[in-house]
C-alpha cells in the first residue's frame, strides 16, 4: 500500500517520495509438522528508490475472519532501496532451522483484555491477516489512515488489498511478492512458494528480481566494469555486503581490481527504476 507522508509523518523519506517499506513475505507455518524453520516470520522490504526510515511503527495480526486484537512494536528501521528486514515471530514445536532475524518480536500486547506470555504472534499457517501500521492504534479496515501495508492470505481471509487474498501458505510454503511487485492487490502480488527469509545484511544472487541487461555492458568482467547507463550503483557480494559504491555515467568504467574473483550483483537506479544485474569477475 503506497502512501506519501509529510515531514511531520511517521515515515521520513530520505531523498524522494517514492521510497516505501512494505510486507514482502509472510510465513505462519514455523515449527509446524513438516516445517523446516522453527519460527513464523514477517519480512519487510523497501521497494522504493531512496532510503527510508520507519519510526514508531507496529505489526498487527488477526485471524482470517477475526479482528485485529494484538500488536507488537517495531524498532526504528532505516532500509536502503531493495533492502529487506526479517522479523521473527512465535516458535512452534517442530522445525530444524533457526532464523537469522534482524528483530525478535516481543510478547504481543492485546488491544482489549487479557495478556500474552509468549514472544511473537502465533500466526496461522493457512490463512490470516497481517498489517504494517504507522502507530500503535488498533486498525479495523484495510484503508485505515495508519495502515502502511496489509496482507490477507488464504482462502478464508475476509480482508485484503485489492480483489482478493494472497494464496494459502502452509508448513512448507510462505507467501511472497511476485518479482517484488506491489500493485495493492494481494491476489495478484503474492505467490506461494518455499520460504526464503532474508535479513537486512543478506542479498542472494538468485534473488535478483529486476534485471536490466543494459546497466552494465558485460556480465563477465576483469579489472573494470563498463556501464551503459547513468546510475548511482552499489556492488554487493554473495554474502549481501556492499563492497563498492559509485556514481557512474554512460560509457564510463569502474575499477574493480581490488575485488576478489567471484559473483557479484550490481544494483542501481536508472531513470527512477531500481535495477540489478549479476556479474562474474574473473
């Protein structure tokens, strides 16, 4: 869900008003029988073209046909374009693999009576609703003014963005944005597939969601990379670390002799669009 905020708002946009943090992946099958991961999780992503800071935000969760009756806070978050943020939710009794989260959710707070005793949301595996909210005020609708993004998933979810809910996940499936698309339509924007949790320091080589083959002229390089577009670029290694940043112009070259041989991802903003390309340095 795309919203623009003034400088007095909760989200402060670093350079342009196209930066946005949205929910990128939702997994409620953590710790269930047959699951690999021990915990449920929610993954955020900055889908804009500038860094953005999220301050005072919360996650709110509801059962598929229920009301939003609990929330937990999020720390202040600043994400670069394309950067992800992994939030660990409640653990189950099964699973073999720990997450590497940026943030471990605290014990949720109820909007009404009653208390909780276990950290994180106990998210349903097959159907539910999760919202990224700018404050700690209880929401009731998808279009509430404090809703930054909303995902209803599974066939029984009674609230969602757009024409329908995201597909149903399971113990072995999460729902994640299809090629990073955000058209404010959960049914069209999300796909059910094997969970791929990534924290803010990770960028998988296989996770290049938007490729523009004209950003760099050659995908196999030696001592330098030649560029075909004007762009502010970053070079990221397979561990997700930014190893070089530069401002390049069409026809220019960038010396990368100091980089070790291997595979890298070159990312940049070209004509307002975030693009990425995999290169191999020999």
